[in-house]
C-alpha cells in the first residue's frame, strides 16, 4: 500500500521503542492497530457508498436514454394513426367501419378487381 520495506519498518520500530519505551510500546501498537483498522473500515465503507452512487447514476443514465428513445418514437408517430385501440360502442364501431370502407373506396385504385372486404365480424 505505502510501499514500505522491511528495513524501513525496523527503523520505525526502533525509533518508537526508544521514544515510547518498552513498557508503553505494546499499548501504543494496539492503539495504532485499532486506528488503522478504523481507517480501513472507513475507506471500505466510503468506497462501497461511492460504488453504490455510481451504480445509481448509471441506472439513471439508462433510464434517461430509454426516455429519450421513447420521446423520439412519440415524435415520429403519425398522429392520424392511433396506436392504442379504443373501445367503442357498437354504434360507433359500425359508423367507423362504414367511414373507413368509404375512405378506402375513394382512395383505392379503381383498376383493381378485388372487392373491399368489411372488417372481420362486421356485415353490411
């Protein structure tokens, strides 16, 4: 982690032994060990929190991309063509069927010999 070799640790231990003394050195090492443990736990938790936030941002980016795609599809839709079927009463559906067939007859090519079929289940 800090790229400290064996001889560097030995020099630090000798200096600590001289400064603190042999009686207080074990308690100092326990305290330092506990501090290192707390620092490592803090770093691990902070890293986990950052990873979680990054995942959330990635999810939001994906959602925004999907919403942009949906918005683009909505812009490209023909407003004359309904995409969601609407339930209508039987009178409305028969009038709509008559209007559709009359519109098809007026706009279709008169040279074709095939008759226009009414919608399924509807008879004139």
